[in-house]
């Protein structure tokens, strides 16, 4: 308990310092939210394993360390330093963030269709206040989640993507959040706001990576507003450094007949918690959540998804797969709520796990709350090992044991790769995954 | 090239092979026939190195080396091929990728240059004709959703691609209709060479109408009870396994 207090005190001091640094740039409306969020953070405190939502994930390692707000290091890095994390080369818009702060020199924002805005969150607070303010003010999720509260209290920069109605952005938008080594363990709090208006289409890739080895804490919040009949393809590639802590919350609100597809690939980090909350808030909306988590060593990866069927005739498909080696552990918690009015809901949830070691473990929990009576909801979870028959078949054809294991493990993940519709991104993910798997085995 | 001496093997604690003796030389085709449970498939799996099959006694020498201490992949790289009785489905791995990986693994081991995707495609298409295999099967996952006949053709196709020195075909003929059987037999015949040996493990004499073996061995209760030329298969067809066994019992009685 004393540790907890000490840690909260560290954040209190940091928040006071943060307020002082904002001097002059203090945006009154925004600062009221920050203060309210910090207060809420203080009230909630860090969760323990007694909290229902954190039953299998112990955040004590995060709580123990007095993280300092990260400082950005502009000008020290060149494009070639970050090239290994680039997803779609020269063809797409790429915004680069160092420790949560936008780096203009490393970013490429090409010619964009009329009305489209792809700018830093900090810039949007001034330039697009009319769009940003109501959404930020209306976002009250910090009241229920302590990590979102922490992010909101310190929020200063990140990305703002605005696609006006009737606009199709063909090239994907890559948001690359990099953490660099800092003198002291640092926390960065990227905040991303994505607004896709009616009848529009966009593909967003969010990447999180560590440029250097070392301990840091990335605590991001991404909010997506998908308008009526819009199409949003969302990729999240988590490649943090081995010692890093990564907590990410994605909140999606979907309008009528909109389609949201999420592809979440989690490879790095020592302690990872990823929340995806989707609100199907218009009739006929559809969401698809695909996830792949790969862990080794003593990594712990926790995926919490929540899909709220608030309106009728919506569908959700969810497929999460885990590959766990050594003494790694993972959590999958899939919550599906079907509200009373959400008739004709069609929801399907699947979680499959491949355990490559006797010491690896998975806790998988479906949570279905169905209040409507005319719905179709299915869920299933599997936990298994590599198939001996398949392994022998490959070896009997001359393929070496380790290569055969890699091939079968890769095959386990392949249906998630096949779901990636943008070819260059698929190739990149493919490469990253193959590289990771061949090192695992 | 292959010398099996007094081979005893068990699986799950059950003794299946009770002293097998067999010598195979380059260019020869041997048929091993026997009723269900006689140990035919066990023999094939022991030779290919399947885990879980325990050899309690005896030796197997292949090209001068002790075969039984080799890893399954090394056996394949040294030229042994097992055609599976029940080919395994592997979702998510394309047939093409699988075979290219296998071939290159074998080539690399033998000091040959690896084949690139284009060269492999040309090479594989040539081999596909041998077994009249549909090209579309190449891009599908290994054996996934293949019919019984397609799976067996795929085994012979793999053999054609990997060009083994010793092929062991475990009941490749079982469950095939006459058309598929003829295609498989045609493929096997086309792959007969002076420097390649084959062991056909089969339950039925039917395959031997199309692939004529040099030697036929009858396996009963884990022992080769009778060996002979191709006519032995016909005798077997007439008398059945029990007939052969009765003959042997009678002979033993006379001898003693």
C-alpha cells in the first residue's frame, strides 16, 4: 500500500510540474478536463488482482516504478534510424511520434484530398478546436478506467485524423509511436483522435515500438468515431522493447451501417494490456476484431475486448489467436453486450491458443450479456499444442525439426494474415511475424 | 542399400515386429503384403523414424549408416521417402511452399544449390503431369479438403519431386477407385529406376497387377513368413493369408 501511495505521489508531483510547464499555453477547457482526469486517477488508484477486470494481470511492476513524463528528443534521429519500423514505405502518409510528441522532421504527410486533416493532436487543439473540443469534452471514459484517466490528465500530443464526409483515402495512414531511451524510466501518453464522417473510408495503421532497449511505459488512448456508412480499417502493431510496459485503449463508436475492422498484432513488451471497446451505435453496423498475440520469455499479454450491441441488426465477428512460448502468459477476455433493443444481433467470438511450452499459460474468458431475445451469439475457445502428426509429416519430407515447428506455428497464424486486405501491410506483417517466430523456435 | 536384421519393435507397449529380416538393393521393387495388424505400417513408420515406435532389438543399415539413430528429416535428406497411408492435412501451409521448402532442405543438405520459386514452379509442373494432378491443388493447403484419391496422388507427386533413393509406399493403393489406382501405378512405374529402390506395403494384390514387383514378402504377426517372386502375390490372391499360413504350419509339421 505504501508503494501505491508513493507511486501516486510521484504522479502528483509530475502533474504539478506538467501544469507549471503549460504556463501560457494553458487551454482552459482542456485543462479542466486534465484536472478532472487527474482527480479521477487519484480516486481510482491502480487496480489490483482483486479487481474483476484485472483478475489475471498484475500491474504491480508498473506501479512500483516512479515513471517521469517522457521528454521528446527532436533532431537527434533521422529517417534511416526508424526505417525498420516503417510499414508502407514512401507510399503512405506517415506521422512519427517520439515519446508521444509529434516529430515533423521524421514525418511525411503528402498531398491530401480536400478537407482531410492529418495533423498532430497538439496542433489540432488550436487549429481544429471546433472539431476536437466537443469530442474530447464528451469523452468520459477516463471516469471508469484508471489508465485512460492517467492518459487524459497528461494528454498533450498524438495524432488527429479527420476524414470529411464522402471522402475515400486510398493510401493508408501510418501513425508510428516510438519510444527512445530516457535518463529515467519514462511514461508517454499518446492521444489519438480519428474522425471518419459519413460515407468515408480510411485505413489507419498504429505502430508502437521501442527504438532502444530499456524500460519505459507507453499508455495510449485512441478514439475512433466512424460515421454512417463509413469504412474504417484499423491496424495496431505492437512491437515495444522487451522490457517495456504497454497499455493501450482503443474506443470505437460506430454509426449506422458503418464497418470497422481491427487487426491487432502484439509481439513486444514485458507487460501488455490492450483494450478495445466498440460501441455499435447505429442499426446495421458491423465490426470485425482480429487479434494475434505472440509471447515468449516471461512476457504477459492481456487482451480485453468489449463489443456493445446497442442497436438492432448489427454484427460482430471476433477472432483472437495466441502463440505462447517459454514461461509467457496471456489473457483473453471477450465481452459482448446485447442490449434490449438490439434485436437481430449476430455475434461470433473465437479465441484459439497454441502453447509451445509446458510453462506457458492462457486465461480465456468469454463474457456474454444478452438482454434481447432474437439474437445469434456464439463463442468458443481452444487451447492446444503443435500437432505431432503434422510435425512428423513435414520432417519426413526433409524439413528440419525447428523449421517444421516454425512453419506450423506460422500456419496457425495464417488466417489472421489473410484477413489483412492491404497488400503492402500484409507483406510487412508477414515479414515481422516470420522473423519473430523463427527467433522464438 | 537397406539391410534390416532381426528387427523387433513395439508401440504403446505392444510388441508388433518380431524379428524382420529384409535386404533391398538399388533398382529393386519389393512388395510387402500382409493382413491387418501384421505390422506392415509399423515397419514403414520405423523406417521413416516416427516417434513412439520403440526398437527393442535388431539393426537397420541404410547406405552403410545406422538408420535407427538418424532423425526423420535426415533420413529424408539421405534419400528415404515415406508415402503415408493417411496423408496429413496441414491447414495454412500451401502445398507449393511446403514442397519447395522440403526440396530445398534436401538439396542444401546434399550440397546442391537451392531452387528459386520460378525454377521450382517449372520443375513441379513437369512432375504434376506424371500423376495427372490438377495445378490448382498446388496453391491449396497441404492435403486440406483433398479427396482420398487426390491425397494419394499428392504423395506420389511429392515422391516425384523429391526423387528419393528409397521409397516406402504405405498402402498407397488403399481406398482408391480403379482410375485413381491406375494413375498412381503409372506414376510409380515412371519413377522406377536402376538406382532407386521401392518398398510397396499393401493389403491387396490389385496394385501388383499394375506395378510388377521383383520380390514379394508375406508379413504375418510381425514376421516375414514367406518370400518369393511376383507369382507369390497371385498365390496369395488365390489362397488368402490363411491359406499361406496353413501351408506353412503343414510344412513345419512335416519338417519336425
